[in-house]
């Protein structure tokens, strides 16, 4: 069983896995680890049920498992599951969703 299947985010939280940083340029030049830009793209691996509004109704999360999203440069809570790093963000903190 995969780690994120054992973890369900609460309320409007979204669990994401950051995509790997580019290590080689298009021209084939290796990029040192210190020079690599922080990866702001991630894949959604788990979502909470949504937040409750003032009327008591649940507002669903805007993304679903498998979506590719754009994250803010700072924020999120680091979560380690089965020796792998994931990040937990509120639904409203996610900047956008990539569409194909």
C-alpha cells in the first residue's frame, strides 16, 4: 500500500509531491544542486473533503488526485511518509492548476 493512501488530509488541505528539479539544461549542461531553482510544480496525491462554510455545508476542494499544480514559493507543511517528502497546502494557497 502506498504511503499517501494511509494519510488523508483534513478539511481543505491538499497533499502534494513536488516534481523533480531540472539537473540538465536543454543544451546538455549539468546544473549544480546549489544553482537549481526551487521547484514550484507538484502533483496532487491526496485531498481532504473540503472546508465547511458558515451555513454548515461542505465546499469541495478545487483540485483532484493526479492534477499538476503551481505552488507558492514559500509555505506548506513538510510531511515525510515512508521516507519520502510530501507537502501539505491549503486549497486556497495553491496558485493554479495545469490543464492539458
